[in-house]
């Protein structure tokens, strides 16, 4: 019987911890990348269908064509491309008509975030929630809570002229684009500092319980 004690290597625990952290970070990054690519794919599919349906004679038989495409795609690629999903993709491409804005939001927002934003009919309100959710790293649950609590309507910004609101949100978006590169969702302090100033006491500076 071998009574030799097991060999204890120095720093093994630290080495394993570092490797595990690297693996976890890489996996999380891959998930974010895949989710971002899928969301962009959904936007492009929705845009393609919308443009097709709006053009020429196709508008007259667009509904029949739409149902047929949904049936074929769902058979080939699964339920994610069924009629209901395709309609949501079209709504997505209409609500967020600028692909570059969508790309910038994909750094922080998931497809589920966009699903919560699509029903908002006011473009400025929708842009407000999209930018704040992206800047502050809101979860989908937090985003829905803030929409339900009518956060936008309670801000100083909402009472400003439409062009002023649009300019402030555009500035917030530019600030965020200057923040550090891709990574886990996290508050972006530069953008939020500007948000605090433009929203006033009722705005996003007051954290609501998640």
C-alpha cells in the first residue's frame, strides 16, 4: 500500500479559478454574440418582408404571400420562423427602422428587450426606454417595470419639445458609443450622468426596486 501523500502543487487553486473564469467569460461572450446575431437576423428578415410587401403589386397579395413564406420557413427552420414570429420581426423592423441604431443597441439589449419595446407606439418614448435600458444595463424585468410605472411620462424630458427630446436621446446614444468595447451588460456612467441631468428628479437617477 502506497502511503505517499498526494502531491500538492502550489497555486493550483488560483490557476483553476483563473481558467474557470476565462471559460465562463468566453461562454457568456459567445452567448451574447449568438443572441446579437439572431436579433439582427430577425431585423433583416422583417425589413426584407416589409420592403417586399410595400412594393408594387405585391402589396395587394402580400398577406397570402406572407402566410406561404411563414409556412415554408417554419417547416425548414422551426417554429421561430412561423407566422407569429415573422409578424413580430416585421414590427421590429418598422419600430426600429435604422439598422445602425439596432446594431448599437445589440451590445446590451436582447431580443426579449426588443419584444418589450415594440408595442410602444410613441417613437420618442420607445427610443427613451431603449437607450436607458442599454445605457443602464436594465434586465428585461426591470425594463418592463419602468414601462409599467410610466417612468418616461414622469421625467422632465417628456415635457420638452419633440426635437429637444430627440436631440437629447441622440446625445445619450453617442455617449454610449464612446464607452468601452463589448462586454457584459453594465451601467455606462458617462451616458447615465447626462441622463440624470436631462431627466430631472423624476427620471432614471432614482433607482426603482427590481
